C-alpha cells in the first residue's frame, strides 16, 4: 500500500514537472502581437521575448556584416555603483538597471568597453529591436547618399526622388524639411491610440501590401507651411528610407551593409522589417542588432563617419545632424533625426546627441568626452513609463569617467 502511495506521489510530481517544463518552453517561444506591443499590454516575459525575436513579426531583409570586425577591447577601468541624483532622489547603477528594466547596457570610452551588462535573459549574441533608434541610422544613409553623389542637396524637393508624391502635401517639401520633422504635414504619433496616424501606418504594415505606406503618406493634409512646424512623425522616416532607396537604386538594408555595416566592421548581421515581402524597409522602426554593433555604430559617429580611410558621410555631417534646429520661431532640440541632449553652455552633455527608441532604447553620443552609451530596455509602455531619467544617469557615467 505504501509502495503504491509513493508511486502515485512520484507520478503526480513527474506530471507537475513535465507540465511546468512544457509551460516554460511555451513561454520561451511565445511572442506578442505587434498591436499588443504598441498598446503596452504584454506581460514582462512575453514582451522581452518579443523584443528579442522581433524579426518574427514581419518579413525582414538582412543587413550583412563583413569579414573584419572593428575591435572593442575591454578597458582596465571598472565602473562601480555610480551614485547620482534624479528627480530629487538618490540613485545608483543598480537602481537604474532595475527600475528602468534595462536588458542591455554598454559604455564605450575612448574606443574601449568600460561597462557591458546583459539582463533579462540577453547575452552578447542577442539581437534586440531598435524601435526609433533606427531613425538616426536612416538619416545617416541620407548623408552617405550625398557623399556618393546620389542625392545632390538637402534642399532638393522630395518629389525629385519620389515623383509619386507630386500634388500631395509633400509636393513642396525638401529633404531637409523632412529630416527635421518640419514638413508641415499633419501627423498623430500616439502609439497607444488605434486611430492615430502611427497606428494606421502599423495597420498597413500588418496588411503587407507593397507601397501602401507611401501612398498613405500622400493622402495626409497640411497643417502648416514647410519649415514652419515641428511635428515628430515615424511616417517621415519611412519616406526618407523610400527616398534613399530610390536615389541609390537598391534596398536600404543593402546600402546600410555596403556603406557601414560591412565596411566599419560590425560583428553580426542585423535584420530590418519590411513593409511587404521583398518591399521597402520600414525606415523608422524594426532594425534588430547586437548591443556591441549598436555601440560600433556610435563609434562610427564619433569618428566623423569614417570607415577605415573611407569617408562615408560628408565632413561635419554629424555636427550638423546632432545640433538644434530653428523651425519657424522655435528652436527645437532635434537635428536630422537625432535628439539633442541639454545643449546649455557648460553642461556635461554639451555637444551630446542621441538616438532614442520607444520602451527605453538609446544610443548616446558625447563627442567631447569621446563616449558612447547604449541602452536596451523593456519598459512597460511605449512612452511615459521611465522611472529614472536616462540623461541624468548618463551625466553621472560621463562624470565618473572624467576623474
């Protein structure tokens, strides 16, 4: 009788273990829908797995790396707790990592890695979604196309390269207007509103019909004259991607590979969402790459856009792209799809700019300090759920490495 009882207990335990393992395996493979991503309605485990496997949501094109790898040696210097104040409260490195749900963190100073950390199941082989960080990469390809002679001037009309937009609200806008998010075309970027223009663009991406997003952009109304209004728009980065692709006569991912990814020495391939099978890359979202390769892109920027001895973008491109711009009567801390960090005189961030993506993705560039900081995060909502201000923490990191 006792033997049967223990056999029964063993059977129940084995069944429970098998069920738990099966459930864990299911959770490991499970990803959320893109609608749930933008709604901010994913549980933490599913959200992280989705960000790690974002290439499963849509068709992608591969950004190929080359045969050589740009070295990022480890520094002998060690960053420890990094105390700082943000929002009137004292914090340290561990608060920042935990409260901001950081999944990857990299600090490169003078070409060496001072700190590299992976959390939430990530490692140095993980590819993680950029979200809007890729806007800054797309804008860099405009500079590359100018350097190569495919685009003549930022003051060219958009319709010179995308004639289908003639007669639309974009008909009189220049490339410069669009790079500054100052086209004057009306756009609602609200991620969580299913009726916003951003979500309409996402719906068209889900439908996977080639050319539909550009066609949609051509129907948008005008809110003001070109150059008179600043309005953040992911649609405009898609337009920039389409424009570059038309100018260079090849896919955006291929051009990124040829000009930067392979030439500068990224260590891994990246992937980039497509609006349809074999169609255009989604210029404002959906690039997925490793932490160190995002860091290498930052070093490429610090190096002035040089890949070895080859100039990829015009001289001074990043100084111009990463500086504030006057739009109408307003000075905006936004350059050519780069955010400008606290440009006040004497600030530790003076001259710094950054690529920012929703849910807490950042590539921070500080040319004066020759420093790059890359952050991956899985914050609960697309925007508004950051617990600790990123730039406050970055200032503390910069200060710690000055001493």
